[in-house]
């Protein structure tokens, strides 16, 4: 059906039954003629898009560097607001 490009590493695809969160993991085999080309891998599939955005938020939070709790919570809030403003979805 449609694709929502989150950034160069993540996108959300859909069909008539589900939403699918995908991550781009370019081909690493240097002997392959497709070396360096996009390779979208499924990370999660859900029937509700809010659950996909929750998964994306969870992954983005896990990618943060080591922070003190106060800074971590500040970053979490910033990511949530970003998703809400950009996609009009509450996570």
C-alpha cells in the first residue's frame, strides 16, 4: 500500500492487514553485485500503527548514549514530541 520514510535507516510499510517497521541494512558482501545497495529488513509488524511507533521509540531510546536519568527522560520526551508533531500519533 504505502510507505512512510522515517529517516535513511527506518521506514514503515503497510498492506491491507498490517503495518511493518523496516530497517535499512545495506548489502555488506563485497563480492555481491548489490554491495552497498539498500536491503530493507523487517523488525516488527503490527495491526495498529501506534504499536509500530512505540517500537520505533523504544529502539531509538536504546540507541542513545549513556545518560543520567534526567537527561534520558528529557531525550525520551523530545522523541515522543517529535513523533507526535511529525506524524500526529501519541506514543
